C-alpha cells in the first residue's frame, strides 16, 4: 500500500515498542520516516531496518524532556525532506509506586516527558507545519498524533503520576485541535495493556511493591481484556496510519481507545 506516499513523518520514541511499530508501518505505507529516540542506537537501528527494505528513513537522538531537542528534531526533518506532514509524539516513561510514596522527583520525571515534553513537541511541530502548504488542496497542512493511554481516563493509584500525565496528553490534544483547526488535525491514541518493555517495567515495579512474583501483575491484567490476548505494538499501527492518512482529514480532537475492549468491560 502507498496510502502515505509523499508524506514526511517524525516519530518520537521510535526505537522500540509502539514507536517502532508505527515507524515501520508508516514506511510500509510509503512515508519517509524520521525516527527519534533518547537511545540513539535504537533509533538508528529502526531507520536502518526501514532502509534495508527499500524505505527512506533518518534517525536522530532526541530527549523530549528538553523542548529545544524536540524543536531541533522537527527542524531536522524539514531540513532533510523539505516539510513535515505527520508528527507522532510517542515517547513516554512510567514509574510505579503507591500514591503516598510519590516524591516530587518522581512526578517531575514522568511529567517532563509525558505531558510537558509532549506539549512543547506539539508546539514545535505545529509552529512549522502551519507555515507549509497542504499536500493537496483541501487537505490539512499537517497532522499531529499523540500517544496517550487508557490510564488517562481514570485513576491509577499505583501509577498516579503516569495516569495524570496521560490525562494531560488527552487534554493537550483537544486544546491543540481547537487552536490549530482547520489547518492541522490533532488526535490521540489510547493504548491498553501492551506487550512492550514499558509493561515489563510496570510489572517488575508493581510486583516488587506488592511482594508478588515477577510476572504476576502482567498475568492479572491480561484477565480483564475482553479480546483475550495482550495487545501488541503492531495493534496500534493501524490507527496511527489512519490518523496520518487522508481518511482522517475530517477527524480532530479525538482520543481513540485501542485496548481490546478493556474500558468497555
């Protein structure tokens, strides 16, 4: 398929997990990809993976907790390819601990990436996208896709800072959608219980606090999924491609659950 032919895309946190799956899907759909990650080696590996099958990709180290680095990544994409059509703000971190044990440093660690970092990355992308012409008449000038979480929809006492940061990501998505309409679309994806390194970290920290065997939290959470299997990173790639492509040109300010039915149950 070439539904994203001609699109220039930038994906943060692209070195592994959800970000990697989205970057690879965009490349398969014909987009050129700038893969960024705080781990330069993993970003470079994903870019090379794309190039090895004939795609076009560049890599760059980017720590989104520093707004200047997000702005530099946007500038890099535009300097390299001439424009930026799709920005995916996927980079995220988590810390698991009981509510009363959260310290200011813990809160700041999570929010500097997941909410503050996301906000200024949206700002950096929008600032440049608003100056460019649409790929085709009547289309948006650009698209921004934020990776939030179903954790942003309700309380999470064992990772309250994370849940708050993802609620902020949903709110920023809506504010940006209103601020930049009709020139840009801004939407969010809310994953569920995804089989990635982040959930393995959640499991290790959660079971350590509870005194349970490693793997117990992961096993227990899978029981609440109506589709009866853990989510894979690739399960998020389809909605990310939809938000990037022309079929979503009339969709903005939305936060879509891709969670196997967890919040329905």
